[in-house]
C-alpha cells in the first residue's frame, strides 16, 4: 500500500514541477471522466488526471479501439472498506489498489462521448479590460483555447480559456493577469532572468518566476478591486515552491520586487518602475 501512496505522491509532484496547479482549474469542463460512463473522477484521481476521457486497456479493446504505440498510461486509485475476521471479530480495513488508464487521445478508433457543457454569461470587468487593452501597450498576442492557460516566450503569446468558460469573471482576469505578468519578462520588455534563461522545471529560478507571476497577478487584481483567486486558490502551490526555494525569505522579497516592476510595466507606471529600481 505504501508503494501506491508513493506513486500517487510522485504524480502530483510531477505536475507541480511542470508548472501545473492540479487543484486549480477555474474554467469550465476541465474534469477527467471515464470514457465509458462519462462519470467524473473524484478524490485523489481528480488531481492525478488532466482534462480528458480515460479508459483501461481492456475497455479500449472491448470498444473496438487500440492504444497508440508508445502511449504511457496514467494511474487511477481505487479504495474501499472491506471486512476481515480477526480473533473471531469482524474488522474493517481500507483496501487500496490502482490500475492504469489511457486518455482518449492516446487511442485509435474511438470517438469522444463527452457532451457539450454549459457556458457562463459574464459581463466584462471594464477596469480589468482597460489594463490589458489600453495600459499594457506592448502586450503579446492573446488567443483563446479550452482547458489550458499559459504564456509562451518562444512565440510571445498568451493562451487562455475564454471568459465564458469560467465560473466567475474574477477567475478569468486573475488567470489572465498571471500570464500577463509572465509575459513582461520577455527580452523585449523587462528581460527578466527568471523567464529568459528558460530554467529547468522545478529549479530555483523557475520557481521564482512562478512566484513573480502569482504575486504580480495579486497586485493587478488589487488595482482593479476584484477578488484575487490566484493567490487564494493556490496557497498550497506557492508553499510547494517555497519548499523548493528552501524557505529563503530573501527569494520571496526579491520575487515581490520583480512582481511590482512587472505590474508597473503593464500599468504603464514608469515613475513607479524607477522608484522600485532605486529601492532595490
């Protein structure tokens, strides 16, 4: 059983090191579901699996499909209470096992069974829109794609789910601000080392960049007076990076300084930028 626990822990750590927050996906339809039943995975499995439809190898075969060559399976955990007789008495003990599944895209000959999910109607938050469309004059290209949010330094572009895919509009803007802060580190803007050096995932410099984005997003959310879901919902995520950073408070202070410069850059606050440089 301890081996299974370790496997689960390793999978979650892997997601964190890849820059993924497994417990924070505020946009719609990000749940992993069983392909056959379309029931969403729950508990620890909801953290282990990314968005998609999953099948066991046996289910793929029974449905007339096949697993693509070289596809790597994903762990799914199953547990329940079972009764055993011990010294003439029945005792309940946890029974834990795991099995492996494949995401639909890893198979051939099968089609999605996922039904179209609802969208959410939101009015744009004017102050937040102005920051992105007017204040951030050299902003990168923004495209919309379901189920993913990221900034690519190689193409200098932001990709996020559209606002109607979020349960609350504040979650859309806190996500957009997070990626916008990342984009300020590009060499054509602030040339921030934690972004431009393309450090290894999970390294100290990569972790610092994530902290910069988290803190900077909080600053921009505060500027427009909206609830910041980035910091609040990813407290465990930030703590995980602090462990990587050996809980060095200086790193947090430096990250906060870089976040302030990034927020000022987006807001077009050049005077504050210079003050921040002098203070450092």
